[in-house]
């Protein structure tokens, strides 16, 4: 019973740490995606400003690269019921 506060603090600390690492990785991924998208859009702009003929296939390819990707997690948002037993012991 004397160790209970230490256990609670440790679990809270680990949970917060994991959450912050996840958020940092998500932010870094998002930043990389935006930088890549900006690069593609800049190359489209350079091609259009250069007055060289840009084939429709190349323009379509660059447009496809510049679009926002659809994440699989967002496509299939199925609400699952997870019991505490499954959460603690794993599936």
C-alpha cells in the first residue's frame, strides 16, 4: 500500500511520455508531408512559368502527387468495443 502512489505516478509519467512521443512523431510526419506537397506545387509553378509545354500526363501526375492523401485509418472508422480485460491483457 505504501508503493501505490509511486505506481500511479509512474504509470501517469509513462502514459504522458508515450503520448508526447506519439504527438511529436505525428507532427514530424505532417510537416514532412506538407514540405513534400509544397515542393510538388513549386515544381508545377516552375513548369507553368517556364512557358515550356507541359504534357497533360505530367500535369496530371503532379496534381496527383500534390493532393492530400487519404489515410486508411480515416477511411475505415469502425467503433469497436474493447473490454478492460482486453485492454490490460491484450488481444
